[in-house]
C-alpha cells in the first residue's frame, strides 16, 4: 500500500472536480490530487464528443455508472434508470449540453435559509459570469471571458422551431431573449456547452489546459473507497486502482462525486445516520442523519406528435444518411451531428399560485427517446416536459459496507399531491401550446400521451408508466444549519474537520432547469471559499419576478 501527501485531495474528477482541479492548483505551492473512478475523457472514441451522439454514452457502461432506483412505489414499481458520468469531466461528458442557470428565485430561496445569505442570486450571479464564455455576446448577465464555451443554436434546421415559438405566443406565453438573463419565464433558444460543433465538457474547459502543472496529479481509474479520519479530522483517502488499494494523505479532502457518490462515500466513511451505519458494521465518525436524504430530481416525459410534412429531423436516423452526417461532422464539425437537438424550450407557470415558473420544456424537431428509439417510422416532433419545483423527497442509502456495491436509490416520484397536480397541469398546458394554429399544417396524430389519456387519472397513469428521470439528482448533502443539513455555508461537513462536499448534492433545493450550470457555479464559488480569496462583488443586476397578482418586478 503506497502513501502520498497532498494539500488537497479532490474525490471525483467530474464537473465540480474539474473546476477545483484548475482553481486550487493555480498556486504552484498547492499540491493537488484528483481521484477519478472513470477513464480519461481525452482517450475516448469520437461519439462522446459528437453532440448528436449524446444517446450513445447513455446506452452503455463504459462512461456511465448506470444506476437504477429501487422499484418506485408510485411509478408501477418500475426501476428508473439514472446515468451518471464515470469519466474525467463526469456527467458533462454524457449530458444534453444544455446551459440553464435556473431561475433567480431559486437562489433567493437558497439565501432565505438561515445562514445562507451569501448564496442568494446577487452573490451567485458573478460566479456564473466567471466561468462562462458566451459566444453569442453578453447582455450584462452572461460572461464572455470564462473557460467554458457557450454557443447559441440557430434553430433553422426545421420550420418546426418557428411553429413552436409562434404557438407559445398564441397560447399567451412570452418569448424571452435569454432564459439565463433578466427573464427566464417564457420561450426561447437554449444555449449549449458546445464549441465548433463539439461537446465542450468540464475537463476540456478546466483540466486539459493545466494538465501539465507539476503540482496537479490526476489519477483516473481510481475509485475512492473511504475517507480516512484521525478522530474527527479527515486526513486521507483510501482508493482502489486496479486490484490494489492505495492511500493518499491530504490537508483537506473535497468530495465531488455528485448526488449519489458523495453521500455513499460519506456513509462508507462513518459520516451519516449512526444507527443505520451501525447495522452495516460501520463505526460512526459523525452522526449526520441528513447524509443521503433530501434526494431531489426532475421527472419528465415526452409529449409527441406525428408530423404531416417531411420537415423533421427523422431522416437523420436512417442508416443510409448517417455516413454522410458523420463525415460532415468529422471533417467540418457541422451538419446534423453538430447539434445537441435541445435547441429551444421554455419555462411557464402551470397555475397562478406559484411564485415563478414551475414547468420546463425542451422542444425537439423529431420524435425520439433518450435511448435513440423513435415511436414510429416517420416524421414527428415533441416536447420534453416536467415540473421543476418538486416537493418529492427521496434518499441514497448504503446496502452494505462494500464500496463496490451500488447504494439503494429511491426517488419517490409522484408521491405527493403537489407533484401529481402539477403533472396534470403540465400535460394540459403542453397540449394547449401544441394545439395552437401555428402547428395546424404540421400536426398529425398525438403519439403520446395519446387519445386514451384525457382525465386526470389517465394522465397520471401515463406518467407512472412512461415518466423518466431528467437526470438531475441533487440535494443529498444539503447546505444549511437545520437537523438534516450536511454542510455549512462554506461547504464544510458538519461535525468533522478537513472535509468538504462540492457538487449538486449540496443544493438546499433543486434549481429550475438543468443542473450542470448551477454545479459549475457552486464549484467556482467554492474555490474562492476554500482558498480564502475575497469573494466576487455581489451583483446589483435586477431580475424578472412576476408575483401572484401578475405584477412584474425585480
């Protein structure tokens, strides 16, 4: 067993881990070790870098932990698939490349938590700006000099995009020029984390440019098995590389494994519910019952229509077209393979009682599932839709003390009256949009949910049968100071020293939209906290907030 010593040990070279690897090693005096269980991203095949091939890494276990939930009691006891990136760059290597910050009110809600005032919108916005390089320009809300490239789609490969935007207006919803700017509410183009027709993952943005720093060590294929403690101080990490166990000592240990791996590692190390850990033979270091609890995710499904005109992207699925599409991408980084398809969407409120949008849409000019299958042979289009501000809570818990055994994951989808009501609202609002005159010349048969899902009960039965995770697990090591909080405002684990968590698990509550951008913001902010830097100056930028009386304000 070999032993080495570092100033910082980052467990997980995913999205947050990549940010910290770069920022913490910027000072050559800091010795930084990154432990990543997966492969290095720069040695992988081209399909993980081709935007349109995003279904490929979701179908195998090469770059993917391939988690599944326990049978979900409100989803016909189905096990819900949950992919997580197992590769340098983490889930930024297998996600849909959609750049959504969340609503400003998400962070206002975080800031209202006792002791978390520095996590409100004014304090988070500067850190979004710091990592962004928006190639479409900036309106004062987005950054244009950060390491992560963002491109705005043209939405011109199909007239279905124009029909979608016009239908939204006809249904009474506004268009917004930037869902990451002043006003999220409404419909518009979705920026994406691509550059020159290629996926631009977190490792490419943060790790590749500094890989040769002498004080930065990145070890892939190295799975952490437990955190080592001297009393209540974290002093090192035990990790498996091949068939051998190794130990690295560090002045500070930073868990960046994500909403599933981070609570799993904490529990394996004796940080969690002491009573539950004792039953597995794990000695308690810190009795924190909130570790692995508070799991939140977005459930979504597809509302799909056949298209009466040959204007969708269905021909791109034909095998005889794919060689040409591949050649266009390989030699020109353009064509159908250069898009992530999630080019447009929006945020609306499903009722007049919510403070801000609670339903998200992604529009695609093709009818297709995440696994790449189409519901029928022919042209079609669809909306991905789902409620955002869920009150459903699940958990991640160990099944045994074996670090190689996957934990028990239960999301509890559809378990609350609020979520069931919002799902009915989501489907009815979607049909209202898709049945507007703008789609009359294109709209064929409703493929899903279909004519048999009309009543509230029939709609909920469809959701239970067909709903899928949007792959946004979060909040399992939540930040705060209540009885279920796991980390404080500086992301230090309560009850121990020398240990922090920096990833989606620390969210106090899930954000309104895709979670990759919020994870990057948390990591950027955490880097200043860890290094003791003066935080970026709080922003005074206003944001759109339409109250329940319909009055807009900032």
